[in-house]
């Protein structure tokens, strides 16, 4: 029991230290971009040491990636929670579930606007763009499963287009001048998504594999 308690405290301390570094990195990368950001400034803001940063992350590039992973997970969690809530309230239509997740995902973009600009409009470490491409492909696969569309070349293209729309909407919302404007943009994007539904849903849900 004592050993388990020590392990739990150590894990908590490690997670707290990582969170402090990530919070500090968020501020520094947002202000300076990746190339101009310095490890020493991140360390100073975190109130820690260079050795501790390298112990937990390995370096500036790894810290940047870890910050993106946290952002990605937060965005995905917001969408997943909205889909789960919709299901709990009796929503079964796949596109309505997709819309619920889309609304939550886009709404979360305003609170993460600094991160959207850092990751999608700023400079990044070597290999990061490949990581984004891999993540984007997984996002398409996740949406494909959520929509329950039969697997066909046409459907794969349609789901990729819907996913791309979400990515572009996220960037537009993040560039809004105020929270009010961001909310208005979310509603506009949802209206566009509803129009897209009327155009593509019959093809998306049709089994054209044969």
C-alpha cells in the first residue's frame, strides 16, 4: 500500500511538472513561434530547470509535439463528449451525431485559437508536417466510422471533404476578432454543413461498392 502511494504521488508530480512545462511552452510558442522560442524562456516561465525539461521531453521539438498532442486530445475529447451526449439523448442518425461533434469541435477552436495559429499557420520542427498528415488521415477514418458510410472510393472522398471542411472552419474561427464573432462563425459553419448534408448525404450513405 505504501509503495502504491509513493508511485501515485510520483506520477502526480510528474504529470504536474509536464503540465507546467506545456503551459509555459504554449505561451512562448504563441508569442515567438517555434524557431524563435528558446528553451531557457520556457524553463523560466515554468519555474523549473533545463535538465528537468530535457528529462521530461527530450528537447524543444519534442516539447512542441507534446503540446500539439495535448491540443489534439482536448479538441477530440470535446467532440467525443458531444457525440456521447447526443447518443444519450436518443440521437441515432449518423449525420446528426457528426454535426454534434462538429459543433463542439469548432466551438473549442476559439479557446485554443493561439494553438491553432501555432500549429497550422506558424513554423514547426522537422517531421511535424508528416505528423499532421498522419493525424489527418486518422481523423478521416474516425469520421468514416462515425458516419457509418459503406466503404467505397466515392464515400472516402466525401468523408475526406467533410473532414477538410472541419479543419478549414477551425482555422477561420480561430482568426475571429472576438468571442461573439467566433460564435457567429460556428453557426455559419453549421449552416454550411447542413447544406453540404443535403447535397452529399444520399451519395454518402448509398452502397455503391457494387
